């Protein structure tokens, strides 16, 4: 037996949906404004999960340009049927005001398919707008049904939802057909925000032993989050609630993993059933800040009297579980790339709202280096030249080396730790007014802006090394030139601020760290990176 520690997908990996396809299991997670859309992890043993695919990798499938922080891809649902992988997803164009949540949202839902998890993935088919969190249920009579939540903005927070809706999907016609059926209106779990209203989301349907099971995420995705299960003999209901409702939650419980909920069910190795769910790990002593974001966990399930129940009993999921396997769980999240040896940009490095393209990032323009051409400012929601990876550890280092010849203070290249455009820490190489190459720093703190112009003078030629280190919830920066040792930049910043709970007014992602180039002159000034490394440190 192997003991598995939760989370199984650490760092920002929320809204997990698991499915069995061919000879492996897959988990799809939300990516919000990060490109490509949707991360899909593969496991053949239910112990270790490898990032395998980013299916929404071109603008014809997904255009995130200009979208708000924590907009974009919400709660993808992955299934395998008829020899195809089916992925349905929401593209949330607008969902909040700058200072508070807005009841009005622009949300569009699509489906894409592929014969293999790595593609090729089809062009998207529009399903329906006005709601979110769709999932596709393949019934045993051959029919396919889309389940989704519809919002109702008319009540202005009194009742945000019009119910869980199912409607038939015709694969032949590639559209929804027939009538909408409202099958569910929540278990009345109240949230710790949104004026304590009821929220029920992320419907997943499955059928077992003649019962239709509806799995929903309720109570909001904060500290009152939960998973609710109900069942019916008829697809359209009525649905009866699980005798333990919610059937999975950490609300009102002091546990290391909080905000638990949201998931579906799958049969794993040896006939054991499992439920994935999201959870977050608040910083010790900072119970409301989780910079690693919402992470993916797994709970073993037992069926009792026709109901799925946590195998450990109760409703609070365990922080570890066992799998019948001789494979050990790999808990080392360190990785590195030497761009002189790389044939492609690693999947771990995602871009912001725009596809990775030869126009602004490539390995071909200067062989041996990753060339990134600068685009808009670090607060742009349109064209940023940023490649970043998820922060997966409370203690880590990120390091890079690069060459850059700016001509103005409007051209910058360096390293960033960020939550979104409103909250980030950025150390960069730029040009001072006297013509010297210098190291400077800027940040936004929940929208407040600060700048330090001249942290150090730099040599005109040769590579510059920059490093971000986080230990004890403090972000520190280091730099060096080719012939020098590492020097402390003299900055100490609060890592806990890079979190959902600190975002304005609220967010759904997590901390990223990466490399970025800006050219606000509009001349696409390049920086050439020779290496990138992410290292897990001892906490």
C-alpha cells in the first residue's frame, strides 16, 4: 500500500474533475485567465499525477484578451465516451466590479472533443450562455445531457441562482435540443460572503445501480465550502438529499486543509471509488490567507445503502489516504529547464491571457536561449509577455539568468511573484535617465503602487541572474552578474498577500512566479533567457 498525502495537485489547481479514459485516469482543473486553458493531469496508478495536456491552446478555442482577473476558464468537466474525450468549460468574460461583486456576468459555455488526451482537440461548439460550470452526462440509453447553473441577477444577492438545469445535447446537430429542465435548487447551505446567500454550483451527474446521482459544490468556494450529493430514480427528479448533507466539508472544523468541496466520482484501481475535491492550506497563523490557492485533493469513497460516503467516516475528508500500489508518491516539486537543450517551452510555464507564440516567445530566434519580446505593462489585461509557473510550496526558490539591453526606463525584464495585476512583486533590469543599466523594483498591493528606482547598478554586458526566495512567508529577491556572487536586493515582502483572500474584492487563483519582459515604448525589445529553475525548499 502507498500512503498519499493531500493535496495531490499542489498549488493553484482548483475545481478538479476526474475521469477514466482508455488506460489511465485524468484530472482537469480550472485555469481562469492563464493560457493555455485547462490543465489535464494523467495518472496510471492513482499515486502520482503528471501534467499531460493543455487542450485550449489557440485563440479560435479560447480568447482571454482583456478579461478580468479570475475570469476566463471556470470549472471544466472532462469525460470519456464513444471513443472520445469530451471537455466542457465556461469562459467568463466579466464577473465583478472593481470594488465589489457584480450581479451581472457574461459567461459562455462550450464543448471540445479529442480522440486522445493530447489532442488534436476540436474547435469549440457553443452550448449556452447566461450560466456556468457545465458538465456533460452520457446516459446509458445513448443520450447526452448538459447540466449547468443559471444565475439570476434580478434579486440582487437575495437569490443568485435560477437552479441546476439539464438539457439534451445532440452530438450530431452539435447543439442543445429540447426543453430545459430545472432539477435542483440547492441544499440551503449559506456562504461566508455574498451577504450569506445560498450558492450551489458545479453540477455533475452520474448513474449507478438505477440511481441518478447529482453532485454539487455548495456554500461558496470560501471557508463554508462543501460537496452535496443527492439522488433520484428519474433524471429530472425529484432529488433527495444525502442523509449526511453536506457529505464532504471542512466548514466549522479546525483542519490544515480548509475550503473543501467541489468534485465528482470515479472508480479507481481495484474497484475503489474516489472523489476529488478542492481545498486550500492557509498559512499557519494567517487562517484567512492561502497563497498556494485552491489545490486538488482526493478522498476514498465507500457506498453505503446506495449513498457515496467518505471511507474514513464522517464528512471531513482526511489529509492522507492509502492506495493499493507499490509506487511511492513524489512530493518533490522542483524542476528546471536549460533553454539551450529545450525543444519546447515547458507546459509548467503558462502565459497570461494570450497564447505562447513565435511573435513574442520562442526558442528559435536566438538558438540556445528563450527569447521573450516585451509587450505591455505589468498591469495590462491584454498583451503581457509573461511566462510563469504555479507556486506549489510555502518555501521555494525561483531562479533565472538572462541578457537584456534596455534603452529606456520604459523597457524592463526580470522576475515576478504575483497574484494578479492588482497584487504583484517585480524585480527587473531597466535603464536609468543617466544611461546606466540598473536594477529596479515595483509592486502593486491590492491596487496601491510603489516603485524603487535604483537598487543596484549593473554591468552593461553579460548575463544577469535574478532569484526569488520565499521562506517563513517572506518574499526576498537576489541578483548577480556573471562574475559576482549572489547579493540581497534588500526587499522583504509579504507572501500571504498573493492569495485569494487578499485579492480585491475576491479572487479564485493563486500565487505564480515567473519571468517577464515589458516594452512600453512598443518596440518589442527582447530579453534572452538561458535557464529557469523552480526549487522546493525545506519549510
